[in-house]
C-alpha cells in the first residue's frame, strides 16, 4: 500500500513539473519538487512548509528561497517577501560562473539554470516591492524611507527612470544637495526631453552654485517649454550671476513678453542693470516695480540703496 502511494506521489510530481515547465527537470525529487506539487494541488500552506524544509537542507539554493518569497508576497507578507528575495538575489546571479568556484559545492547544470532564473525573478520581485515601499513612504512624507527604498531600486534597475525620480524627489525633500543633484543629473541623462526634470536639475545645480550647469539645464527647459515665462526668468537670473548681462537682459525681456509686468523678471532686469553700473536704468525699473507692488521688498531695499548712492 505504501509503495502504491509513493508511486502515485512520484507520478503526481512528474505531472506537476511537466505542467509548470519548471527548470528543475534534472533534479532528484526533493522538498522543492514536493512544494511545486502541493502548490499545484492548491495546498499553499503545505507548499510553504516544503520550501522551508528545502532551504533547511540547502540554505545556498536560491530557487526554493525565491519561491518562498513569492509565496509570502502572494499572502501580503511583504516584509518577509523582501527579506527572502534579497537573500535569493544575493545568493544568485545571471552569470553561470557565479555558481562555480573554489569552496563552492558542485552543482548540476539544471541547478545552475534554476539559479539564473531565480535571480531574475528575485530582482523583479524586489523591484515590485521597493517601488510600492518608496511610493507609499513618499506619499506619507517619510522621505528617509522613500530615499532608502528608491536607492535600492536604482541598484536593482539602474536603467529604469522611476526609481531615480523617486530618489531625486526624496533627496530634495531631505535637502541633500549633492545627492539630489546627482540623482537629477541621472534622470536628465535618461530622459533629456522631460522639461520638469531639466527644471529640477537647474534648481539643484543652482543650490550648489554650479552656475554653468544650472544655465544649461534652464536653457534646455526653455527649449522644451518655450511658452513658460518662469523658465526665461530663471535663465536670466543665472546669466546675470555669470556676468553675462546682455544675455541676461534678453532672457528677462523674453519672460516679460510672455507675462507682462512679471515682478521677478523686472527685479532681475533692474539687478542686471545695477551690476552693469547702469544705475539710472535700474532705478526706473525698480520704480515701475513699486508702482505695481508698493511693498515689494527687493525694489524698496534697492531703491533706498540707489538714493544713498545719489541716484
């Protein structure tokens, strides 16, 4: 009777493996294979136990560990899933040579092939989890947690823009100037046609007094958003700080053609005139600002300075 039951189990496992197309076809029947069979039969809890036993027998095997992580994730146990996926990812690689070397046990080609696939699935699972963790943390204003999760995302998927965007936005909230600038730079490299990224890169560069980089970013922004006067205003401000006053005035004038009497651009024009020692022109512009906004602090302070200078 027992022999008949074992034969039935073996046939069931073989059928399960044929149905799932698992890469473990060259393995001996194992706790991992039993887990696949139990999962096929809808016995999820028993399958998890079999996977745990498989790991106890061979803690270095990434394949059952990745399957265990997937089982945890399906049950909504995200913390446990992340832990197991991280371990599976660490103990595996897409490079088959990773599994061969001094001090490592001999493995079959099927075992190695399984490990390569487990690494890919673990990476995909971690990307899914860390994306959710980063988004939830950012929305909840837990910016350190968001930055940590997003940083891991950029390691797992270095060519995927969403992780870099979340990292850049989180570091901006944390006032990490250098880190934020580097993240925005990476975003701009990946998507140079995104106007908002160029704008954020400009602000990040300006915050670090990287004026040439800021000017380049704002110039790209105005090329992408030619109808936004704020872009020209920002560009004009940077150009004035770079002592490129003629270009600065042209940028401010462009902003003012798009938005007449734009206070920041009028203040910018006056300031550029001031640095050029064109004090009469500066005074006229600041006087116009005070006609529009009598309490504007920039115009008030600079008019007082000009009066003291005799203008």
